[in-house]
């Protein structure tokens, strides 16, 4: 489960087995027992949310936007 980075107590990661065929580029975010998944293409959007409130999701959306290149690079290095 490669961890891409941490920010403000949130862990941003993806699973080594992301489906067969592999799902499109995305990132999982967790903190404590809460988790969300964000698609990164064609635009950053919430794929699912398990417990984060709307304000936190907006914050996470911004963090993912700001780190999209970093996440994409880590994804490609791991899967390609």
C-alpha cells in the first residue's frame, strides 16, 4: 500500500492491487477511521466518502489539486 504523502494528519495512498483491469488514476485518503477516494482525471472529484464532513472534503479536494502532479508521478512509478 504505497503512501504518497501525509498532510495535516491525513494519509494519501493507493493500494498495490487497484483492480483488474486497474481502475483509473485515483488516491485514497484516510485519517483515524474515516476514508475517502478521489478520482484525479479528468478532474479531481470525490469517488466515495466514508465519514468526512463537507468542509473536510473541500479541504482534501484542494490538497489533491495542489498535489496532482506528485500523486500522478507516484502512481506511474508504481504501476508503469
